[in-house]
C-alpha cells in the first residue's frame, strides 16, 4: 500500500526512536528510570473514580453521548471558568473534548483550506504542526527562544507573515508551556490578542497546564484579555490537573462563531466522551475534596521540583527553575556533546546507556535542539537516582 503524502511528509517521530532504544535497554535487563513521560504518577482523586463506578453502573450512561458534551458538565465548566478566571461563557460556548489533543488535532480541519497558513510554536507540542499539515495547510514556524524567555517575538512574527503575502488563519499558543515550562502574563497575552485581531487569525490558546503551577503563580486564561473573545478559543484538559490522562477528557471554550468551527468537525468525526466519564468530570470540577487533593498533589510536584532543581544546580546544569508544568528544560553543555548529529539525541542516547530516559528537545522542533526535557512524574527518590546517574553529563 502506498501511504498518503500526508503521512509521507511527516517529520520523523523521534519519540518512537527513543522508545525503541528504551525497549532494547530493557531487554538487556537494565534498570530504566523513565523521566520522559508527561503522565502524572499520582492517580486520579478517589471521589472522581468513585463517581465513575457509580455512573458506569447506570445503563442510561451507556448510550452514544452528545457531540458537544453533557449539558450538566458544560454548565459546571461555565461556573469553573467564571470562578477561576472571571470569564463568562454560556454552556453553548463550551465543547467537551476527547482529551485536549483531540480538539487540537481537529481544529485546523475547520478553518484551514489547502495551502492556508497556520502558525505553530517551535519547540512545541508536536500535534500543532501535524494537525496543520493534516489539513493540507502550510505550517509556519514561530520560534520560542531562550533570549525571549521562550515567548514568541511578535515583531519578528509580523515581519515573517508580511513576507508570506497571505495572512495566516490559525495560530497555536501554549502557556504554561510544554516543553520549556515557560509561563506568561497578561501584558504579553494582550500583545498576542492584538496581533491576532489585526491579522484576523483564530488564536487557539492551549492551557492544558493551567492548574499545574508553583510558588503561588496562577496561570492566566486568554479570556482575561477582554478582546480575546473575538479572536480566540481556549483548550483545557483534565489530564494533568486531575491525573486523568487515560480517561481522555478535556474541553474547548469560545464564542459560538469560533467554537462552531471545531464542533462541525467533531460532529462528523467522533461521538463524544463516555457519559460516565463526563459525570465523573463534573465531580472533579466541583468537589471540595478533589480541590484539596489537587492542592496536595501540586505540593508534591513543587517539592520534587525543588529537590531536583537543587541537585541540578549542584551539577551545574543550565536551566530556569520552572514556575509551572512538571517539566524541567535543560540546556545541554555542547562542549561535551558536539558533533554533526543532534546534540539532544546524543545526550539522550548517552542517558539511556546509563538507564535514564529523557526527552530530546529536538523532538519538539528545530528550536528545541540543544535542550533536553526532564519530567518529574516519578517518585522523588527515583528522579534523584536518575539525575545522579547522569550528573557528569551536565
Ligand atoms: C501542551 C499540551 N497540550 C495538550 C496535551 C494533550 O493532553 P490531553 O489530550 O491528555 O488532554 C498535552 C499532553 O502532553 C500537552 O503537553
């Protein structure tokens, strides 16, 4: 069978290569510490799991769900948006997703025509670029550079798009950021919203890590900028906040005219999230017990971050202590790892030899080259053991 051009033009999936190397090391009987996974280890809060048991026992939940999600869940999300960000959205302006990845992957199909431009951050969550390509669009790279604290340079972006001769239609943006763990503030978001309005771009703000923050930093919503309502949709996830990666549930928020672009695609392609999971998600949003468990979990991540950062400082690694996410983005000492091939890949290969799996920065795009990502999604002891094993590599 001949694969489609779509498949053929995909960039190599470096994470699959890493997986192969890990499988080989495991076969050789090595003790592997995996610090590459963006999947929290702490387990879903008990009241959410119990709600799922209860709901799943009721045959009424076993039918096809609604395309946009249960009204009760959308109403709960609406209250959460109000409470958390003082943002006003009716239940019609909310759409439940089969995980935020699904929404990101489907959105370009609702707005991109063949050849249209879509902007994606580099380094960034790989699905942004791929989804633009799968809609036959032209992905436009938006570098996130260390000297700009991993925020895009909007002046540079303006220059770039003037040279395109045609305005882009879509832009993905993500803070707190995967993989760099950079955060942002309302001043910068205002600049982005103005840019999007001026250029008539649909801004897709991916806020998957909105609740994974430390040191009393609260991540903003794009909708804290009033004008964003005109130009943006925002995507949230239950995966990271509630340790629900396997449940596959998230949601998108935006005024109907914008959100309908996504809803139309979804109506034709998928059949929603299992109702019992949606009922459990209501519990996640409204239960006080869950709220305090989430706070406790964030303290655990914060403590892990503190001890890991202390160790990394001791080993003279070059990095910024993250204020959010469960990632630490480290600049590789190029003197130790130079050569023709990717420094990121070389670093990760060497780490696997020592029984530690890390994510090569270049897997997130060209501008991730020279960096490596550590995820603190294992016990404190295992993470420390892992970075001890590779300490002379920094
Ligand atoms: C930035 C970002 N967005 C979205 C997702 C997808 O999350 P989910 O589909 O589990 O909601 C991830 C997962 O790692 C991510 O890092």
